[in-house]
C-alpha cells in the first residue's frame, strides 16, 4: 500500500533539457533583482501575509537534497537555485494549510500552483521542483492536512473545506503576494498544474475562483467526485468486497488472462496490433469467451485459464456503465485495457477500495466504524445530498473563467486504472451543453491519450510535460503541455495537438500525436493523425 500511495501522490524528478527558453516578462522591478541568501532568509522576519507564519526561508542551490516536513516523504531533490519558503496559514480557527514555495533565481514573471492527489495531504515536491526549474515561482500545499488518510476529516468540516476548494485558492492568493514581495515585481501571468484530485482542484478553481489563474492544466480530473468514489466502491462490491463473496472474486493470476483476451478482441480496432486500444469506447468486450466449458469445469488445475459464470458476470458489471435506480447514468464504465496496469489490485483487490472507505466513513457517514457490507447505489445518492465542501465539482458553467480570458487544458489516459477516461468526455459535454457552445476550443481543450495510465505511465506515448517525471520528452510547446499553455495564454497560440513520447530508453523512444476531443486519432498509412 505504501508503494502504491507513493505512486499516486509523488512523481520522480525530471531531467529537463536546457534548450527551453521563455519570453521574459516585460515588467521589470524598480530595482534589479539580485538573488542572495540574505534576501531569502530575511523573509522569515520581514514577510507579512494574512494569518500566516513563515516557518523557514532558506536559499537552496541546484543539486541539493532537502529534508521535508510531514509524513508523506522525508526528502526532496532540488534541481535549480531557489529560495525555499515553508509556511502555515490558518484558514479558520480549526483548520490550517501548510505550504511551500520555491522562488527561482532566474524568474520570468510567471506564477505556478501545483495540486494534490487522492485524499492527499502531501505537498507535491516533484512538481514544485519541476515548475521552479522552468523558472516559475512555484507553490504547493498539503491541502489542509498531513498524510494520505481520510481520518482527519472526521468531525472537522473546515478541514474538508480546505480539501474541497480552499487550499488551492489560499496558495494562489498568498503565493502571488510572496512572489511580488520577493522579486519586487508582480507576476505577469499565473498558472496551475495538477492531475487526478489535482485535476479536480483545477476545475474547482475555474468554477469558484475564476480570477486565480490565467491558465489551468488539469489532467484526469476527479470531477463528479461523489459518483466517482461511489463507482469505485461499486467496483469493489462487484468483486465481492467487503461482504466476503468469494465466488465473485477474480484472483490475481486471472487478470493477465483477461487482459490478453481484451487485447485479442479489441487491440486491432485502430488498425494496428500494439497492445494499445486507441478508443476504448469502441471495445465491446465479451467475457463469455473465457467461460469454463461444461466439459472442462473450473478446478484448481484450470482456475488460472477460465472463468466461472459468476466471474463472467463480475466482468460484465465492471465493463458496463453504472446507472442509478431510475436508469440515470451515474458514472461511465471501466476502460477495457486499464486493468493491465500493475496496480489494478488497488481497485479489484481483496479489500474495499480505501479512498471510498475513508471518504464515506469520515465525511458522508461521519462514522469511523461504518460497515460497507451493504454498500449500494443508495449510498452514492446519499453522498450527493451531503456533498461536503461542494466536493462534487460537477458544474458546467465556466463562463466567468472564459469571459476573463482564462484557458484550460485537460488530458486523460485511455488506460487509466483509477478514473474512467469517459468521465472527461462527460465533463466536456457538460460544459458544452451548459454554456450552449458547440465547441469549447476557444478556452477549453481535452486531449485523450491512448495507452496512458493514471496521469502518466503505460505503454503509450505518455510523457508530454504534464509533470516532473523522468522521460525522453522534448520540452517545446508541441511536446510539453505546460509550455503549450504558456504559449496559449501569452501569445494566443492554442494547441491543436500535443505530441507524447514513450517512457524508457531514449534509443527506443517513439512519439504519437494526441488529439483534442472530439477529433479522433485515426491510422493513416503508418501514422496516427487527428480527424474530425
């Protein structure tokens, strides 16, 4: 579990190419900024921010490893010269947000806030380092609590509010103030970068605080939160958890067999056999093909090669949309192929899905001993009625964000093992219908990424500057979604496509063009192109 949580919340430090150059901000300070240790350390006594105590202000040199607070990690790498500021802000009398901001010596007038993951109370040091190495003054928070457990939410509504909407707003307001105080110059543009819960935080920022950011990059957003956590719980329920239905359970050794059959049925739909399903929505998986025959009933000898009728029904439930009791769509289906990721057991393992367990126990039911044995759609509907902190983030009215000139780029891997990629299509369509716009291209673009897991990784071309991960990605606006956002905001050049790169040895790296929804990735000759 610890390894998986690290996977979900922390990304490894990126090795960045040195050929990237930004347009330097036109506004210059009254006095030229000259970074030095004294200017940084003095912030601990001279900086005055509302309800805030500066805990540490220290200049860190490139190549250093620093100790970090909290329980999520003990150290972090620093790849550029920065002024490191660690502080805590009391958001109410019963809640507080810890945050850290790195101010690079070479600043190009841009501010960046980074998000969180899961139920995270983990400062994203990897992406703080990534942003500051690209010359953004970069801030991240613990989202109002320490650690990965949801137990901190029990009887603490203001801590829930920090998590649901307030922490990112606090970081945007105070981070810009700190940057202006330190550099003696106001940030020219402000940006946001996050994935998963971080993607939801980006959407929430655009909805609630449309003035906070000029450009938001929010991947695999955990929007429609109540239905997402409910759907995850229903997946656990489908495999027999937590009520101990062993006949429903699919053991670990059967999942590779299931993946192989999914690929046999659907891999070639896009015209090439490459272990990647370009459009999972076109894959109509028939698990009956894995049914043990009457002449070959399931036994210990063949239990790893075929399925019982009950297990076949389990798969039908997993790869079908979740509907409510009145036939309304609650959440899209699990993407065929996503189960191939090594962390599938987090969803389909022998224990009830931990995020659903924690969120519903400590916030919805306010009962740390709640028993999920009878978990059902009724629990999902009840979550909607509570919706603590407005956590749902299921509102298509981005008109205020659009009208002030805000730009939003989102992306989603088609092999996401935690959040169905179809939900990002739903979000796009919700915005389109709410705002009565046939296309959102003027301010909102969704890129669907074949073969990518949750936020990154997988066999597809999954590196495109979306996070500080080690990769062979090229850091220019065609290959880097964060730089593409800068280009869109500051030069008006919207990205029509994003080029991804596979992760692995540089000699074996391949590239693929990722298309903005609703255009489709189509094989023409030997290359995939985007077509309407």
